[in-house]
C-alpha cells in the first residue's frame, strides 16, 4: 500500500497538465519556468519607444521542436509588457506570414524555428509569398530577431521531426563521446534568409555543455548589462557552417571563449571551423531593417538563470525595433586559432 504522501504526489502530478514544446500541449510553458522567468525580467527598457511597438512571435517549426519554444514566446510577451517596450502576438501558424498580416508589426521574433518553417507543403505559390513577405518586411525597415533554432533553418540536412535524438549529458559529468560533425550543415536552401539571419547551423554540443561567453563588443549598447565581463553558462551550444557565417556579414556581440573549452569537448566536433570562431549573438543590417540573433536558448533555464542575458535580449529587441542605436558595422574576419 502506498504511503499517503506518495498518493498525494501522484494525484498532484495527474492534475497538472503537461507542458512544453514536445508535450501533448506544445504551446503551454511550464508554470514553474514562467514564474522563474518573470521573477528575473528587467524592470526597465534601455530606450524609450519612439512609438507604440508591436512584435509578432512566430513559433512554427518543421524540424526538431524544442520544449523551450512556449517559454521563449512567453518571455518576449512578458518582457514587452513589463517594460512597456512593445506588445506581443504569438502564432504557431506559418500561414500567418503574409504581407498584409505583417503590416501592423514592427518586428518578427523567430522562436526556435527549424527546417523550412515558412514553406507550405505542395504549394510553391504560398511558399514564395510567405518568404517574400518576411524578407521584404525586414528590408523595408522593420526588425527580425531570432533565438537558437532560428539559425537551424533552411539548410540541407536540416532535421525532420523525430530524427534528432539528443542524449543529454548529466550536469557535472566529464566530457564523453565520439567525434561527430554531420555534413557541415549542408547547403543553403534559401540563401536570402541564410544571409539575413547571419548563418546556419553546422553542429552542436549537447546540453548541458559548459562554456565561457566572451563579450566581443563591450561598448555595444546591447551588451551593456554584461559590464564587459565574461560569464559561464550551460546549454546546447551551436556551431555555424563556415561558408554561411562570417564576421564580414555581421557585427558579433558575444562568442564562446574557445580557448577555455576542454580538449575533450573540442575533440567532439569533427572538422571544426578553420578560424575557430564560435559566435553566439550578433546584429546586422538587412536592407533598411535590422536583425538580432542569439544562439543560446535550447534549455528553459536560459530564460531565467541569468538576468543580464535577458537584458541583452531586451536590448537586442529594441535594436531591431529601431528604438536603441547600436554599432552594427560588420567586423573583420576572426583571428585563426582564437
């Protein structure tokens, strides 16, 4: 016979609805994660909005569906509401991306999009209309922000549902495994988008890989919360296809301090980038518009374990909205062996 406490715990568990992007309720963030996130949100935006701003969070995915997607959407929603920097609408439907539907918005936030996330099956005309709407939205002077798997989109070899079987390593355990690196990310499937977002996925270290995040531009208004100091974090850590990502195309804000990674972790990546350049966030201009990308964001803890990182995302959002000025000139190629 079960103890009363065990029976109560089972009853509570059954009463709680499943949550997270891979559950039976993929659009429902977990309550505990939401509470933790809200408790550390920035209280004030770094810039006053020039006018009321609207953000559309697009959480459509045709690849690996991250469990953190609904929490990221809620983070952008709550961040805008708390600071007064923007209001937010969230959609999981790629068909929402039309030129007409996008007119009221100042920025689009790509929330863990993977694969060919905008494409309509067996409908080339609809696919082209959605792609054109997104690109012209940005080039016309609006903003595009993306987190994590926004850069795991539109490249050959992109995962399909159920094929990426991540085997997380236990926090605190040493590096183990054999070298892998896939096919280098494959080929671009939508070159305009690949360039606009800044590059595409090559391979990743599994969660929870520890890294030291280096502040590449301490003077940037988007990096102000870090006060020039590097920080440590754990997440699923992306690397980027060498032909798609270059500092000549983007202004890098933060990157991995590759020199501090263990030899074992380094050895897990087959065919590392020849320049040993491992960026994590950047900004760039696309036509008259602005782009901000943050590679961290695989695991829910990213949205509540570092308040300065949330301030960084807030500032990046205000940059793409046009309310926060930042140096977005592309930088020189990375130094080999950094």
